C-alpha cells in the first residue's frame, strides 16, 4: 500500500562488527524497517569458521545497533525460508556475494524475491584491509589450543551428526578446513579432522602397525594445526602401554587436540579392515577399562575427550561382547564409544547402536563407514550416531591420481599428457599464501 513502511531484510553471520556493517545498516534503514536475520551457530559453521560469539551474543549485539528494528534467527545459509516467512520488500547486501560460494545463495535469493515482487538492493562492499585483518585475527584465535580443544564437544551439542575427514599433512588439513559446497539451500563443510593411523603411516610409506611412533604422529598433528582451526580427533591406535598413554593424553591436551580414540586391542596391532585374516588380539575389557580410567585421571581440562573403540565386531566376538564392553568403558569414564565394522551392510552397526541407545541416550557414538559406504549421514544419525569419520578418503583418492601421472610421464617421455590432470602452475604458486 502507498505510504506504508517497507520492510528490509539483512542477514548477519559475523561476530566482528565493523564500520562497513554499520554503513550498510544505515543505508538499509533509509529504505525501511530493518529485520536482521542472525545466522544460528549451526548455519555459520556450515560454511565458514566457528563463531567466536554464540547466537545469543551475536543477536544481542546486532539487535542493539541503531537502524535495526527486529532480530530473527536464520537457520540456514539460504535466505529462502526466512523470505517465505517474513516476505520483506527488499533484501540488502554488499555486492561481494556476486562471486564465490555465496553466488548461488544470491541467485536463490533473487529468484525468491522475484516470485513475490520483492527486490534486491546491493551496495558496494567495503573491502578494507583492516576488516581482513580482523577476520584473520579471529581465525588465529580459533587455532589457539585452549579454544580449539573444546570445539568438538561444542559441535556435538550443536549438530545431530558431526563429520570428520582424514588429514595426514598440512595440505590435506587445508582441504578439510576449506572445502565447502552449497547444495539445495544448504552449505556444508567437514566439522573436524581425523588423524588416521592408516593414512599417517601410509603417507610415510610405513605399515599401520603402531610403527610410526607418537613423536612422529605429533609432528603430523603440528603440521596440520599450524594451518587449520578445526577440531582434531586422533586415531590413538591401542593407546600403547597405560604408563605411556597417560603422558600422551597430557601432550595431546596441551597441543589442543580435542579427542583421542583408542581401540581395545593388544600386542601387534593390525588395521581393523584386515579383520580375522591376520592375527589380532582383543584386550581384556577390565584391562582396557583401566587404561581409560588412567587416561581420564591424567587429563587436566574438562573438554578433552577419550573415546573407546570396540573391536568385537571386527574380530567376530559377537554383539553381546560389544555391548558389554561399551557398558564397561562408559563406566570407566569414556567420553564416547566408537563401534567399528568391516561388513558391507550396516546391519550390525545399527543393531549395536539401537541396543546401546536403548540404554544410554547421551554418550556420543562414533562410526567409520568405510566398508558400508552406501549409508548417508542422515541415516546414521537416525540410529543415534553422533560422529561419522571418513577415515582414509583423501589418501585413497590422491594416491591413484599421483600414480597415474607418474605412469603417463614414463610412457610418453614428457609431461604434456598429464597437464590436463594437474592444477595450473599459477594455482599451485598461489595456493598457499607467502605470509600469514
Ligand atoms: C584408521 O583410519 O587408521 C582407522 C580406521 O583406524 S580403519 O582403517 O578402518 O581401521
Ligand atoms: Mg587406525
């Protein structure tokens, strides 16, 4: 209606307000009554770094800025659900979202606005060096051990299913840190990193038999930590001798690792996916529970997690054995249970998780769906699973690509034929910035 105050919608995911935001709000307020959609913590972590301030803090700050009339939560990176709910006359945004990941969010917003006669108003984005430095400082804060360590527990509180992808070097760490996709109205990133014994050993050309010692594992973790901010879950193999494990718990905590997962095997450890085709011995439940208790006593902070991995299904010891061990390990203080299987179907995993959840509603459950990889995270979530680990996929995809490249050069006595498989020289030169 003529003369009626228009409504203007803006979305905010930032926890660092600067003059660029204030200027945009000032311009938006001239157009009408401004509704600020503040992205929930879950929506923020779906596409960028973990917020330093939680939703309530960010909503309170934004709600108090001059020119903002109302604050509402925005549950997804996509504007569409809120546009349908509030039907604003306009959306105001900086023109920076015309490129990159946000491009699809913009297109979707435009389509939705056009469907009911709304319009998009864009102002030049203030790309000041100082703003970039602020963002970098926020990232630096997230990589500080005390801040990074507790993030896995926070994510478990925030999301139904937390995903972890394996990383075995600074470079693969960067892939896990930065890869983002936008699909059907939602952005998605991995939540955490799994430092796999298999991949860490393989990358060093060694077998996965606890031969790569803790000093070397710590070196890998440090390489990853230097260039990333996401929480780290360490594959701690058997945890070694209890007398050594307690020292390692403190070291990992001090470094800012969020969780260690130890498996209930003893003697020479072989990779679980060998199953019973090689000799592997399961530890006595009492002995393994004592190792967990010792680790829990040794830890200094509240937020570090020791997760017990049960190998009963791998070693064909039966469901009852697995469930009894789960009870014993939780009673010993385990902060989570990982149940592993090498079957092609998820049946035994679901049977275990359903039975476990019937008696324990809260202890986080962790799975590694390598052999039963047809299952989706959503399906696993419906069986009470909280952490899904993609345990070896970057090394398994990287290796064949490198091998093929080596073969082609040998075949052709030159490198022209591999060019189409390689990233450009410009890309590799600029992939890692010179400065931090
Ligand atoms: C690893 O990634 O090293 C694991 C998981 O322990 S698995 O290889 O499936 O045993
Ligand atoms: Mg392992």
